[in-house]
C-alpha cells in the first residue's frame, strides 16, 4: 500500500464516525436502536442479510481452509444459504409475528423467565466470542495487506471505530454499512477473482497444479468430507433460526412477507459469491505454497495482485464488511442484555431512555470483551476451527430447545429445555476437548443429547399450559397485522402455485441429501447430484416466497 491507499482507508474510517453521528439523531427509541424501527424493505433486508453472510471471515477463514483442505469448505456458505431459505419460509415469520427482539425473549414466552435469563447470559458470551473471531480476521487481513504488523494496534483501530459508531447509530448504522459493504466487497472480489485465476492459468492450471481431490465438492474421507456437509447444514439451519446477529436484521423487516422474501433472496444472491473467496484461496495454494498461516492466503493475493489506489478501495470494502458484521453483533448483544436482562430482571420499571442508555453501555463493554477474545482465536486453531467449535457446542442445543421442541411440541417444559441444553453443551465439551473429536461429530453429539434428554425430563416433570404458548401456536397462521395491511404470508400455502413450489423445494432438498450420502461411498457423481439438488431447492424456495 502507498500513501494514497492509506488516505482512502482512513477517510473511510473517519466517515464511519460521521455516519454514526447522523443516525444518532434518528434513534429516538429502543426499537430504533435495535431494529431500525422495523422499516427495512425486502431489497434492503436482502442486501443487509447478504452482507451478514459475506465478510472477512469468508475471505480469511474459509479461504484459509480452502488453501489447506480444498474446495469442500464452500459448503459452509452454500448450506448456510440453504438454511436461510428454510428459516425465511418456515421459522422467522413466526418470530416476526410475535414481534420479539431476541431469542431469549421468545424462550420466556415458550418456557419461563428463568430460561430467558439463563440463555441470555450464555448467548452474550457466545456472541462476544464470535466478535473476537471476526476482529481477528480483520486484523490478519490488515497486517498482511498494509505491512503494519502490530496486532494490538489494528485491534484498537478497528474496535474504537466500530464501537463508537454502533453506540451512536444502533441498527440504522448497521443497515447503512451493510449496504455499503455489500457493494464494495462485491466489486473488490470480482476484481480479485480474475487476477488470481489468470495468474494460475485459469481452471486448467488450477486443476493441474492442485493436489488430487482438492476440487471434489463431496469427499468420502478427510475432515471436510460428506459428514461435514451434513453437519454444517444442520449448523446452518441452527444459525439461520437462532443467531441474534442475523435475526436482529430480519426482525427489522417491515412485514412478515418481507422477512420471507428478504431471507430467500439473500440466500440465493450470496451462493455464487462463495466462489469469490474459495477459488482465490485455491489459487494461493499454487502461487504461495507453504504459508505459515493459511488465513493470510487471500490477503497476500490482494496485496500482491491488486494495483495501488484500487487497492485502497478494495481494502475499504473488506473493512466495511468486517465493521458491518461486528456492529450487527454488538447491536445484538446490547439488545439481548438490555431487553432480556436489564428490563426483565434488573429494572422492570425502566424507561425507554434508560434502556437505550444501558444498550450503549453494554455495546462498549462487549467491545472490550471482543478485544480479549480476539487473542484466543489463534490458540483454538484459527478462525474457522474456533467458530465451528463454539457453535457446535453452544448453538446446536439452543436450536433444539428453541425451534425443534419450542415450535413443534407443547409438552416440552422449562425443566426439560434447561436440562437438555446443559447436557447437550457438556457432551460437546467432553467430546471436543477430552476425546479430541472433530466438530462434525461434536455437532451430532450435542444435537442428539439435547434431542433425547429434553423430552425425557419434560415427561418426568409437570406439564405446563398457558396463554403464551397458545399465542406461539397461533403465530404459525396469519396475524391481524397482515390482514389489516392486506399483505398476508401463509407458511403453508393455500394456492396451487404455492403448493407446487413446496413440492419443487422439498424435491431439491431430497436430491441434495442423496448426493451428499452418495459421497460416503466415493461416488464420482456425488458432487453433481448435490449441487443439482441445491439449485432445484433454491428455485422452489424463490417460487414459494413469491406465491401464497
């Protein structure tokens, strides 16, 4: 980078402070801070959600795994996008009708206030750790591209900027930077991909110089094999249904139908984007073999292949992606604490101004925790391994009690939910750290343990039935708000076209799963079948979102 590049970057960082000061004036209530006043349209929501799924974690963490292990890591993005479609069509519309702000708030409606507070504290810790992972990837990229190698200096630069403008502008700042980074990141990635591919001789040169199997999407063996695809799909569904950073954006939608359209569009739009960081990661394997830190693969490509001045703009795109991801999750932590702990436990008579003040204080405290966790990521094996470990242990049990049992079986009570979550998380910790299992098996173990013990304990304890649970079941059908606005979304469609779309959707899902399981026998057709199923699945999902 030359002086002009640094000027471009620092002008952008200064501009973020200005953006925060503008949106500070827009934030008149806690709903403005948390959810942008629930006024996000389907297109803005799709861009915001797509931006959530395209960030430096992808360009640093996933590209680093592609550098070491090959193309199968692309399924983390692809199955995550598939999960966004499932969530948008069947799960998030229910949450949107309940007009909740957080998953812990839903858990109080479904189980009890104690479950809400318990999960809120756990989720605050988990989101803060994820923020540390995101910050780590930003620092690795900045060190490699800029040549300024001080880890602590970059940590402080990024943290100060993002914490301040999130404190000022809340969700409005998040939405604004999401849209900016969506454009800038896409432009930079579209520039890097042809440069990297040209340097290695395009696809013939890539396939000729990579190790055997590096371009096989569904493998029979290895860490990132067919079992990984199944595990990451399950984790993707969990992420798309209960991740506060994603839900924070989705709950800002103007209507239930906007939620469905926004999530489906975001999942489809970002699917081809996965090639923009995985292919350069593979190309870096050829151009720069034996890197000490695989996470630096794409940043090295950017520093060496992209010309000055343009480099400054690309770096701005990368930085804005990280800032939007961090700010969205900072806002999520603030929402959880202020709504689920402060208003619910500490000060039940809090005014809107009190809640807003606490949210901003918690944003600052979380920023400090983010900095501390960033230093732990290298110890846990890098960005991807650290993230997959934490979600396999902490997130999968939450998905089971919140979505699987929370929305499908009334008999499950708070005793079963808490016991199932704790035992699921403990089983994951034991498997991961005492028996050295990979995150694929850890995912199956935590999910299985929670699925088994939650109903057992529930059946052994008193059944609970109340109006709040009945309200959740009613939310599976259209709401008064939808009828009044004449903007109805039926989770289970009423028209022939709507029903046909679901047939296409589930046919695609079945074909995808068949393709993945074909990989267990080493079938050469496994990858083609799985990808074909995914495409059909997306077509059905898009058709469903726009029919009723």
